[in-house]
């Protein structure tokens, strides 16, 4: 039976730790954060025009009356993080409630942690860091990194392991991004490097540590079911639809509009090519749901860094096509992916890296110099992700985070109370209830 | 069998009543309503600048070029009402089609009724009330109140009982809100008081009248199923995501941005604390879907009235945390909730009431005086909700609204034609069809 | 068994054709398209104000600071196309993955084709057509036409037949719309005529050709299931919610706001009346899911052309009510609909045609003359749709597009690899896996 009898001691400790983490976050938020100027009342002794609140939630150098407003784009990203990632991970047949539920929980705690992490780098003269709509957007984007890592661990960890992993990952993420943006002066419009590459390699490294002891074996609950694959498509399609917002929300003016157009073209082409290559590598020329749920998004990641550039419609389509093809081939022929990591085949970021080299020289740098810095930042990002991921994997084995046994993997009953658990033989619960169903079918199977 | 043989007479009467209600609404709309000035062509003899249409759908005192546009925020609220409430209520294993379908129907008729109710208080010199984008937003917000009440009655009423209840509730709601805003001069940015407290207590009162005769007993269809709980999470997450829009859409400038930030922080904290307390009160330290689907939203309600105020990030997190904890404890230890009422534990509104007392004095009032008026308005709102809810409960027992028997509770087959109803033994329909499945499993259970 | 043994030759050819189509699209895009001026950097020798980038993605004659920004409305339409149409078509019990998946694939390739089609009519002096946010919106709207046609063919075609049909349909659609707008000078704000009527009659004509050989018979997989009907409601409700954006995104100022209000009223009334008439024509006075999933949307189509006009709230409600009633009656008593075509009963477009005749004379035309032109354009549109649809139906029978047998209809296993296909007797896969389940229940049914 999947419902092991767990020592309640370890679980209660995790609950207390969860409460403690939220309390620490509240205290730190009270100590460190306050509203930014655009979320404060205008002082009466300054005129509104002098204060110039128009578009004041954009950084000074990006003010532009022509920009679409930030808030609707922020809400698109918001939907991507919780609906997109949450439902994308519902593909496991008996882990759907945990996929949505743990994305919900982990996202909610990490979005607060992400604000604190960014805040530490932005403490003002008043000793506090400002909180604005832009902070909310940055926090949502940052949360994407640990959720991508989570894709490599889905069903194999306790919720506390995910939360601890996320907190460590966000600290390293913030530091790495700070170094990349300020020391290497490297841009990454769609956060392909700082978020997607970082999150993927971090997750792979953690997963590597987790998998050292056990040899992988077929688990009866590891596959998808007919309905769970449709639930997962809710996540895939919302991610696909709002990716142009993800890649362009922090830009402005013509650069923002180019990022929208380029991302749409790239992700449309990666969708088509993913389907085509998926059927091409299939014995019966049929589509594979793993590819459709994940590789279709590769075009959004691949165009990310270069989204705002003048790569022309042709270039955007070419990048997306290559990304879709490589991603499907990566899933099919490389087994390095222990879980499903949305939109990422091996070294996809290198594609756009290679493409963009000649496109945009940085400040006081030649195109070649800028290219070198971009590659350096990418290498540093991946290196930092792997090293910190390995260390994090070791930390997650601490008793405080708990752990799950092989039997408990991919099973919602580890995380959720099922109300009718004891009413297996009741007609109605046998028909549909989670645990009831398993037991009923177990006996039917043995007849 | 759940499919009782109903006298078709009563059902046909309900259909005729539904048609009649829509016709009356059309006639009243024709008599009472016309486009507001911002939805009319600019007269040719007036210059555009004199007419100043910019942002003209905002009330005069709220014009501000800095505000995010109303329409995208309206669409967020629109999604909350129909997707959010509709899918939140799909948790019952055999009532999912009715949950989404009746939210769809009841919402569509009530949004028209809400426009008329507001219109009655806004008739202009031309004898007609203006209809604008702001009216549409107000109507959506108003519809939330009867949908919250519906949560206490789900599966226990006919659709006509829900519609009649909703019409009466909207009339009382509009009058109560008018008195509160104009006589007590009491603000309620996120409509925690006028919508959420009113809707919850109204629904509890109606439910109390409905439950007087019967003693509650275990109903075989009352629980959730594995898939129905995942469908319900679609509703929960969309409500959670767009709550900042709900609490801030009617505000402007820095107050609006504060409302967005405060609501996000409060609802994030209530999510985390709901999970934590849910596991804390569980014997096996596991999460409970009822709490995750409902209490996670408590922070959005609790911060509501005070959303735009200077409660600082710390205050918003504290309000949300308290709300999440109280909501879970209310579901766990109080049985006063006959159904699931999203995001509301007992007296949650009092939390923010207590918190906000010292924050913002009203016009020509001290903070203490304003606090007294706020408490008075809250007491009046709850009192009006309970009294009018009890009366409405009695009205709903009139024959014209129909009624359902104990056997018909929580059963979609009361409301929906199932096409393959007679093809129970057909392989394919037996496998998945609604009624077919029940019958098949019934016989399997009896073997 | 539904899993026929297909010659892999035909399938591989389709895959190669899919790859080829995407490559051709990339080459044509490279040859024909470039960024529009608003998505290009401002030349340094021109001042920003002279260049006037504000709202520059709107056509010159529509610039208006008062308009809600285009991008959020575009995203609403984007959600309608992929989530709305995709999930609306999940109602079939064993074709849900294909419904969402093929909408995803077909939409992704056709949105690129639609840009090219529009581009051909807009080639500038530099030999290239401009790509802007407005192009993206137009492309999404255009893609709705083939997706509506797809509703008449769902489960009866290969994916390549859908793609080839869509490409032909978009070419004809673009030419027909160009003629209507430029030669007849006929407006169609919500694209009821150019998109909905065209797509519906085109799909019916293709379906007619497909059905010539076979006499329709009961297919065991043709019905819906309990869960598939709830998935389909995700599509219905998102379509219903965002229809005001669909009908108003291309308008501006007071006309846009009227279109939003009118569409909301019309679609709300059509929802209520659809429920009422559905129960009215039902023996047991119960609702029918086919009507609820489709006819509720009729009000959005019916008000389309006239959405921006001064038809008053009363008129919008009347149009929506009539549309809802006619649509339900059409589904109930006419069998001309081989599939489900969202929101369309017979000749719905004529309703608004008749209504709007007296409302708005065109340039240098009397109201009567304009009415005649509108009717002429409608007649031409329907005629073109039928003739081109019939020809397309014949083209789709070419071997290159493949074809599916009667047994393969409505069956996801034609399109998708099911991983556990060979593990039928495994406990876990028997419980939920797609093909596993069918086989298991087959044997149970035979016991």
C-alpha cells in the first residue's frame, strides 16, 4: 500500500518549520521593506507635476508613455507561474493535487522570499528597501527558477525539501543575477540565462544528489493518465500564451514590441516543430505528450535573452524551430533529464547565445567583447547553478526536511488527507475517491 | 437511484419563470438604462478637450493618468467571478457540471439585475441611468455576494431557488451598500464588508432556514473525488491570482498600487499559513483540500477594506497570516459552515476592522469616530444580511421555485440531460458516462 | 480495437509535409515580412515627438489616448483562441488530448500563415510587409475561422487535413475580407460575417464532402463523458468572458466602450435564454450540455457586426436573447450541424443584419444603400465559403493528407503515443491509462 505509516514526529517538525519560516519572513519584511515612492501618498508640499508620478513604477531610464501598462503584463506572468507551472506538473496520474497544491504553497512562500532577496540589494537611505509593482514582477520571475528546478524532483521530495531548496536557490539566484548584471553588464531580457538555465541546472544537480543512493526503477505511479495529461495541457497552453508577456514585461517602447513579436513567432515555430519532430522520432509517427507539454515552450526560452533585438521575423522563427527540435531530441535520446523541465533541451541557451553575438554590443564594448562577456556570464551561471545545486542536494538530506520512501513517490496520499480513506467499500467512494479507487482496483485486479 | 421521477409540471413552471425574468429584465433595461456619456459619441459642437473624455469612465474625483486602465482589471474580476467561483464549487464528485453551469446561468442573469439595481440609484435628468465600464465592474463585484451565498447551499437547491435568492440578495445588497457609503460614509475598498461578510451571513441564514426541517445525514454524493478536487483548484488559483485586481480596481494612483501590493502580501501569507495550520491540526500532519481550496483566499478578504491603506508590508502579512489561521480553525472546529464559503472564517472582517481603526479618519471625523462608524456599518451589514437571509429562505420554499428531495442532493442528474442515460450496458458509456457509470458501479457494488 | 495497424508510410509523409510547411513559412516570412515602424528603433535624426510613437500601433485614423491599451485585449483574444476553442472541443470522451493538442498545433502554424496572408496585401515600398501588434491581433482573429470550421470535422480527420484546410481557408478568408472591406466598404466590428459565418459555412461544406461516401452511424466514442464535459466548460466560459474583448479590440474611444457594453449584455442574455430554451425543449425540463457549451456564446456572434453601434442596452439584450433561442432550436431540430460549431445557429448573422440596417449609413450612402451592401457582402461571404469549402473538401481527400477509417474516428490513440499501451494488465495502468482502461473495461463488460 502506498499509504505508509509515517512517524508523525517528522511531519509535525516540518509543519513547525513551515510556520517558523513564515514568521521569519514577516519579521524580516517588517525590518527591511516598505512601500516604494510610487506606492506612497504624494507629499502635500510638492506639486504632482514636480513629483512626476506618471509611469513612476518604471525605473527612471525606462519611462515611456507608449509602454503598455505594467500591471496587466504582471498578471500574465502571475498566471504563468501558478496556473502554468502548477498545472503543467499535474501530468502524473496520482500526483496532480500535489503538483498544483505544492506549486501554490511553494510559490506563495518563495514570492515573499524573492522580495526580501531583491530588497537586500536595494536598501535605501532610510534603511529600508522599496516595494513596488516592479518588485512584484521581479519576484514572480525569480520564483520561476525554483519551480523549474522542482520539475526535476516532482514526486520525489517532501514539501519542506522543496521549500528549503527554493530559499537557498533564490539566494544564490539573486547573487548570481546581481553579479551578471552589474559586473559582467550582461543583459537577459527574457531571463533565459538567469532563470531558465540556472533553474534547470540547479534542479538537475539536486536531483543527481537525490538519485545517488537509489537505482531508478519503474514505479507504478510514475506515468500519466488520460485525464492528467489534459490537466497538464492547461498549464502548457497558458505558459505558451503568456510567454510574450514574460519576455517583454521589463522592456519598453519599440524594444518591448519587438520582444512580443519575436517571442510569439519563436514559440509558434517551436510548437509546430516540436509536434513534427515528436512524430518523426516516433515508431508509429504519433505525437508524444511529454514533447507537446514541454518542448513546445522551448521557443520562449530560446529567444529569451535576445527577445528585444532586431533578429527579424525570420530569425525569431529560426531560433524557435531549432529550439523545438533540439528539445524533443533531448527528451528522446538523452536520459539526463530525471523529470520534465519545461521548455529546455540541452544547451538551448547556447543557441541564442551564438545567434545574438553579432547583434548588440554592450556599453563601450565591441560586439566580440560583449559576446565574450555574455558567454562568460552564461558559463558562470551554469557553474554556480551546478555547484550550489549539489550542495543544496546534500542539505536537503538533513532530517529536518524529512524524506519520502520509494513507495511514497509520486503519490498524493503522502501530502493530502483523503476524507473517505476508511470507507473503501462504500459504493460512492469506491467509484471515484482517490485512495478508495486504488484499493478497489487492487482487489479487482487480483480476482 | 438518484434520478427521481419528477412531476414535469414544476420544472416547466421554473423554465417559464426563467424566461419571464429575462424578459422583465430586458423591459426594465429598456425603460431605465442608456449608455453613459463616455460610451456616447462626442457631440460635434463641443470640442473634445472641453468634453475631456480622457479617463472619463472613472468618477470625476478619481481621474488620474497614472492609473492602470480599468478594462484589464475588470477582465481579471470577470475571470474571478465565472472561472473562479464556478470551478471552486466543482469539488463535489457528482455536481461539477452544475457547479460550473449554475454559476454561469446565475451569474449571467444576476449581472443584469445588478446593473438595474445600481441604475435605480443613479437615474439622471433624462430619466435614465448611465451604463459604463464602471457599471460593468460594479455589477461583477455585486454578483460575488450571491455566489458566496450559493457556496452555503451548493447541491441543495433548484436553480430557480438560487436565482430568486440572488435577485432578492442584490436588492438588499444595493440598499445596504448605499446606506453604508452615503449615510455612514464608510469605505470598503475590497468590498470585504458589503460583499463578503454580507454574502456569507446571508447564505448562512438562508441555509439555516433550509436545514430546519431535515436533520443532516451523510449523503453518498456529498464528498469530493480525486479529479473534482483538481478541477476545484482551477477556481482557487484564479481567485487567488486576481484578488489584487478585485481589491484595487476601483482605486487610483498610489492608493491603488498599495492595494495591489498589500493584497498580494496578505493573500500569499494566508496561503502559506493555511497550509501550515491545515497540516498542524491534521492527525497525520497532512494537508486538507477543503482548507487549501478556501482558507488560502482568506487574506484577500481580510485585507479588503484596508487594502489601500498604509498598513506597511509587515501589516499586510500579519493580517493575511491571522486570516488564514482563523479560517482553517473555523472550518476544522466550528460546524456552523453548512457548505464551503470561500475565504471566510468567523468574524474575519473584524480583524481588519480592528487593525484599521487607527489608520484613516473619515471626513471631519477623528480616527475613533470613523472607527465607530465602520463598526456600526459592519454590524448593520451583518444584521441586515441575517434578517433578509432568513426571510429569503422562507420565500424560497414557495412552490414556484421548486425544491429537491434528499435523494436528489448533490446530483448533477437533477439539472442535466445525460445523453446515454439509457445505454448503461454499452461498453463505452459504461466506462465513462455520468449516469451509466453510477448504475454500473451500483451493480458492481452489489455483486 | 480502435488502434488500427496503420501503414507508417502515410504517416511519415504527413510528418515530412508538416516540416516542409513550417520551412516554407519561415522562408516566406524572411522574404516578405519585417518589423513595422512602431517595432523599430526611432531614427536618431528624428525627434521622438515628430515621430509621434504614442499609440503608433493603432492605425493613424484611430489614435486616441483614451483607448485601453491593445496588448491586454490581444491577450484576451489569444486566450480565447487556444484555451477557449481548444478546451471547448474536449467534450468528446476519448478525443480530449487531440482537441487541445490539435488546436495547439493547427493554431500555431495558422497564426504564421495568417500573418503572411495579411502581409501580401500590405507590402510597402521596401518590398516587405510590416509586422506589428495589430498584425498579431488580426492573425489571431483570422485563425478563429478555421478553428470554427474544425468544430464541424472534429475527430473525423487527420491533423494534416486540418492544416491543409486551414491554409486554404485563410487564403480565401483574406481575399474575401479584403474585397468586403475595400470594394463593398462594409464594416464588421466583431467579425461575425468574415470570421464566424465564413468559418461555419466553410466547415459545413467541407464536412458535406467528407460525409458523402459514408452514411453516418452511431460511433461508440462519439459522446461526451462526465469529466470531458467539465473540461469543455473551461473553453466555453473563457470564450464567454473575453468575447467583449474580441468584439472591441479593433475599435476605439466611445465606439469601443459601446462594443464592450453591448457584447456583455448580448452574451449575458444569450446565456440565460440558452439555458431556458434548452430546458424548455427538454422532455424532463433539464439542461443540455451541448446547448450550454455552445448556444450561450451566440450573443457574442450575433452582436458582432453591430457591436459598436448605438443599439442601446435594450437592443443588445434583445439581439442576444434571439440569438440564444435560435441557436438552441437549431441544435435541437435541425441536423444540419455535423459537429458542434460554437455559438452559431442558422442564419444568426441575419439577425444583426436586419437589426442594424437602419443604424449606420456608410460613407456617401443612405442607410438603405449601406444595408444593401452589407447584405451583399454577407451573401458573397457565405457563397464564397460554401464553394471554396466544397473544393477544399475534395482537395483534402488527396492521399498526401492521409485519412482515417471509421474505426479510428473520435479516438485519441490515432494521434498520440500512449506510453503504457502494452501494460494493460498492470494494476495502475489499468486503473487510469487511456488505452489500458478501454481494454480492461472491454474484458469486464464481457464477463
